[in-house]
């Protein structure tokens, strides 16, 4: 047997053992997942990664799509409690209104893990929260714009996420913090586009109409890539060049924004990994095995990407991962 064959066999064995270890950790466990819906490309990627991660670990995942409605999420969580699942994952559409149902899960001794958004509720009502630092995401996007425009005057329009959701609240705050003290930058209009491409386009059309056909707008800051892609279409429809006449900065780093960056139609995005389930299942495996308490907040990275970061390669890499 050659050394290469031996190494390959050893690597194969190591992979098999680690897969088996994961499978052992959560195999046979039933986990309910209350997902918000499918408002964005990022959300769709998170759903498919969660299903993949569950399958790899032998988890029986009960998936419930809430169609953007908190009442559907609460109903789904109550259903999971009634079924006696081993754990619950929830991506909370808005921050408030969770105390009652989370208390019911706690009383039933079912650990709850929050995915990608936070809640305004007592921290002892959930096991852990796996999410990005959303204020930081806004700051990274804002700092990119500060550095890019230098001393030029720049009037910004903002497309906010879902009203009352933590990413909309925090990404707004972070961006405002970054541009504060730079008197040449100001947000002249700000409205929700509900994290969707169609509303992003519609709201941007309104901004363009109201601001001299878009001539007075220097940049659009969108709280997610899908709204940015909608805004890009609105800018083009108005006869302007996105990425040049109006700078475009957003958050998520989904494949479509890399297509736009490669075409020079978007300028920057801040990555939000769709793999929230991996760290969530790791935390659950340890907790269900021997009660190990995870960190209360598991924070994912927030990396900035621009045209200098091989947008075609980044697109291909994500597509290869099934996003
Ligand atoms: O909570 C994460 C946000 O929700 C993503 O940025 C957005 O695309 C999604 O719909």
C-alpha cells in the first residue's frame, strides 16, 4: 500500500468517525424548526443548510414555515411542545411578544435555540442564540461608505428590514453610528422594504421619484442583499448606473449580490453565514448529552466583500455549498 493510499484511508476513517460522532450526538433526536418564511435568498439558504445539517447528524427535523407571521410561529412552537420534541429552533420574525410561548417551552423542559434574530425576552427563556452582531454589520457597511466617499457630499437612502425585527433595528443603529460625525454623509430617506426584493424595488422607485429622478442620491444602504438587488433594478429602470451613479452597499453576501458586484452594479456586502444550524446543533448535542450550558450568545462573523474580493469566485463557492 502506498503512503498516499494509507493517508487517504486514514483521512476517510477520520471523516467517518467524526460523522459517526455527530450522528451519535443527535441521532434519533427530534428537533422542531420554526422558520420565518422565504422572504430572501439568505433565508432560503439558511433553510437548506439547516436541513442538510440535521440530516448529517441524524436529527429528525420538523420544519414549519411561518409565512412571515409571528402568530404562525407561536402556533408551530406550541405544536412542537405538544409533540414532546427534544429541542426547538426558532428564527423570530420580530423581537417582541415571545415571553408566553418561551415560558411554555421552558416549563416543558424543552431547550429553545434562537437562530439569526434576537428577542426582547428574559435570557433564561432560551438556551442560546446563534446570530451575527447586527450592530457591527451596520457599522461595517457604514464604515465602507465613509471610507469610499471621503470628503464628498453623500446623500444616502436606506432600505430597512422588517419593522420590529432585530436586524432592522440593529443594522440601522450600527450604520448611523458609523456615519455619525461625518457631516458630508446624511440619510435623506429611510423606509422598510421588508427584506424582500420586490418591496426593495418598489421603495427605491419612490425614493428616485422623490429625489430628482435619483440625481440627488449618492448611495443606497439596504439591510439585506435582496432589497439591494431590487433597488439595482429600480436604478437601472430610471436610466442610471447602479454601482457608479448610485453606490450600493448591503448585508448577507448571497450569490446574487456577487453577480451584481462582478457586473459593477453593487459595491459592497457584509457576510451573514446561513449556517446558524451547525453551531446550534453542536450546542444542543452537548446540552442534551450532559447538560453542558453553551455560551448565551454564539456570534458569527461579519466580513466585508467588495469587487476586490473575487466576486465570481465567491459566487461559485457559495453555489458549490448549495446556497
Ligand atoms: O435575520 C437575518 C436577515 O433576515 C437576513 O439578512 C435577511 O436576508 C433575512 O431575511
